[in-house]
């Protein structure tokens, strides 16, 4: 599936010969990823083409005369499309020519040189592990270093990920984004303009039943046990009073296996909870708390009369969704490094045999979109396992997993510019059975 790349702004800069060039600000998941010139991307595309041939998406052509404003906007939109489409091939994502270029532009953008460094990786129970890395190490490499240090089985790395997490003095916790395999955690942490950010290790699957695949690895059990305790303490998972008493007894006994087995019955266990936000259901401006997992989006909505209403959207009834950036970056030469101030995610949902849109206004729209993609990916893998004659290719954390399927997942991920100040950030297909004509 496509990644959340966009280029919302570009700036003209003077070059050494007295001319001018365009510097594009590339954002990933709403955060500034790098600033890069067209010529750099063009050379990268040529290197990729030598390796992958005609598998690459079309690259914007060169202009040998001065560009008009409309031509410049068109090129910027085309570069957005290129970055989104080139990340769809899992083999390309793993290639040295792909990763090495993105490492270089991340380091150059934030003026960080490659050198040895220490990085604290926080566990779900609040403890941290200090690992020795290079500033140019990718998230995939750092995860391998961490797993070796804690004894996590290598074959289980795909069930975990590194996340940017924000902590607050009162103990509140926000998961901001999952780091892509090719992102540099050291750079991401140092470049963030938000205080109290840290890199955390968390499980990265939203089907709670997948816990069973990790139970033979002591380190994996320790991690999901810590996260289960944290989720209950933070009230992301909501046990009944009877369940809570049993869980507390099992925790005192140190019986992790039984604790995790009982956790499977707890409401919202294994879900990701977003910060409070607003939505347009049942009317605009209603506050809501979203919990995402187990193939559903669960909303606790505060109504105008301060009563609450629980609404659940099943993913098998979601047709598509889009993330939209509602505004413009006015200070294009300033330190603006996040797009998450004015974001909405809207998805099309089938209810009583007709489609309608549900709109959520949240700074964590990109994280929510990633969670929706994750649930679809897990569902497709499960369907493929139940139907061996199917052939589906499901990219997961930069790794290709092939199954048999008669039809493939369609993906509609793009950042479509609007002529007004509103920019459409991304559109994704919710179900593999939905045809393009349905959008």
C-alpha cells in the first residue's frame, strides 16, 4: 500500500551560479521527512531504473526553459505521486539504492553527520533500553539491535515496530506515528519540534488473536504483557470490574500467560486509542475518542447534551477513506515541520444499504490511516490462509508476503491538490473487493 508522502510546499533558492532552484519539502505521515531538489530525485530515479527497469512509475520530465507557476505546481503534484507510487513495491523498499538515498537526504536536511550515538528506546512499562547505533541507522536496523539486546526472536520482528511517542507530565501518553523501516530514528527524534518525544517499542498488529503466535518467545511475551498492563492503566483497554480483579490477581502471581489469555476478553484489548478529537456524527462538532483494532473503529461520542454514545464501524463495511490537510503552510521558509494541526480523515461507510461519509478531525489522522491499512492487511492475510487457492501479495513493514488469491488489493493513495487552500492528502481503498469504478 502507498505511504503517506506529500509535498505541500516548495521554495525557490539561489544557487552558486546566480540562478535559482526549487527545494521541495517532503512530508511523511505529517512530519517533515526531507528537503530535496528535483535534480536529486531525478538522479535517484535513474539509479532505480537501472535496477528495476520499467517497473517504476513515471517521473516528471525535465523543463529546459523557465517554469510558469502552473508548471511548477504540476511538477510538485507529479513528484508527490511518484513518491507515493514508488513505495508500493516491497522489493524496491528493501533495495540499497532506495534506502541509501533516503538516508542521505534525511541526514542532509537536518545537518546531521553519520557518527556513533546512543539512543534510548522506551518499553511499554516506562523503562528504557540504551542502544549504541549510528545516526544513519534505519528504524529496521535499530529494531534489530534492540531485539538482539532483549532476546526477541528475529522471526517475530514483524509483529513489533518503533513509534514516535509523546509523554505528558500527568502520565498521559500519545502514540504519534509508526516509524517506517527506512526512517532514521535518531534524525526523527532530533528533528521533531515537539517536546517530550521519545522512541518507543510496541507491538504492531491490531488483531488481538495474533498474540498466540508470540507465546513461545519469552521476550515477546514480556513485551505484550507490559503493553497489556499499560493499556489497562491508561484505560485504552476497558475491563469490567470482575475482569479487573482477576487480572490484578494474575498480575500479583506473575502469571503472564493467564493474564494475556484473560485480556483477550477485555473490551478494546489490543486496540490503539487516539487522543480526544471531534467528528461530524450525529452532528458536526461532537467530541469523540477513537479506539482502533480487531477489524473495527470504535467511537465514544459525546453528544451536545453531554450524554455519550458508542458507535462501532466494522472495517468490512468501509469502502474507502481519505486524509485531508485543511489549510496551507504560510511560513514556507520557517521551521514548520508538522502538518498535523488541521487534518481530517473521512471514510465512506455502508449503512442500511447506502453509502455515507463519516468525518473525523484529528491531528493523528495519518496514524489512524496507518491503522486502517494494517487491519486490511491482516484481514487479507487471514483470508489467504483460509483460502489456499488465492494469491495475494501483502507488503508488510517493507517485507513481501505472498499468498495465493484470485484478486488483489487495490490501493488508492494519493495527495491530490486542490486549487483552493484545502489539499486532499490521501485516498485508500478499504476492501480488496471494491472496484475502482466504485470510487
